[in-house]
C-alpha cells in the first residue's frame, strides 16, 4: 500500500530538498560568522552541561531540542520519498548527513564540530522515522476501515 500518490511524492521530494537547504543554511552557510580556529568537541555532553549550569535551562533546551528538532524532518520525510523504507537506511543517511555537516563546520570554521550534535541529530532522525511509522500505520488502519465500510456485504 502506497502512503502517498506520485504527485504528492514529488511535492514531498521538493519539500525535503528545501529542508536540506534550510539546515545547510543554519549550520554551514552562515555569512559573517567564522571562528578564528577550528573547533572540535569530542567530550560527550560536557558543553551542554556547562550551558545548562551557566546559561540556564532555556538555552540548554534550545540547543538540545534544536539538534533533535532540526533532524526530525529528515527521519520523517526520507522514508516517504524512498522506495525502500528501511529504518537502518534512514538512520544511516541521517547519521552521514550529520557527520558531513560537522566535518564541513570543522574545516570551514563555521561552527563547532561536536559529537553531541551527531548523536542528537541522529536521535532526531530516529524520532522522525518512528513518527513516520506511526502516521503510516494510522493511515493504513483508517483506509482499511474505509474499505470495509464501502465494500458490499
């Protein structure tokens, strides 16, 4: 059973492309912003804990939920436009996209390359994918009920 028609799939593909451009704009194509030196943080959650202690809960939540939230659409939209809707494939693609962003940030000095970001971004992809599966199952359920109501008895 197909979750979306081909026309809707094209629209979702364009939406996914725009989403990718927005994420790249937020993370890499930040004009007028550049660190003097390359920044790399491989210590798990030390920066987030420091932000929580020094800047407060709201800044911590902005960064923590932001990393998850910006990758939620990746996990939700990618399986809709992919032929094979494998959990593993979606997660790997999201992980690779995150690694690419962090690597570019490191070499261009447009941000801090952080292991935390890769983990939280990938978590966002997982949550997005699981949300996609829930929506898909609800859609299938309602379509089956609709078909039962419309079938002759």
